[in-house]
C-alpha cells in the first residue's frame, strides 16, 4: 500500500485540495459553468446532481416527499438524504437559495419599484 493511500480511505475518499473549488469560482457565467461540469462529470453524475438540487429546492419550498417523488422521479432515499443535508449539513444549500432569492429580487422590476 502506498503511503497516504490509507489516509484517503479514512477521509471518505476525499482529497483536501481547494483547486477544484477555486476553478469553479473562476467561472464567469452559466455557460462556462455548464461546459466545465460537462467536462468534469459524466452525464449520469450531472443528472443526479441536478435531481438532488431540484429535490432540495422543492423541500426548501415546503413540498412533501410524495409530491417530490412524483415531480422529480427521485426515490424516498434520495429525498431523505437531501433533506438531511438541508437540516444538518454544511449550510451550502441555504447559502445558494438565499443568493438565488436575492438575485431574483434584484432582477424583478416590480420589486425595484416597491
């Protein structure tokens, strides 16, 4: 076994390197992000992430599990896992939802008039 290989297994196979996250932050628009994700991930991985994000968005809006299953095709296990992340995770979903909500408010002409 190569030195450090066991450390990788102990850390749930995560390599603590911020270069990928810095690369994502360097992207300037949705098209660049989409292209990077298509190069980085398989179509199946992208579809799974898109589904989890949609599940998180619907849970955040208060939709119930059965409705989410019907709307997204996600299993109850996926919905439960995403819900656990929403409730007890690192807070990433909350950051994104708050910022998306903020961005929508800035782009809403009616909101600007109020």
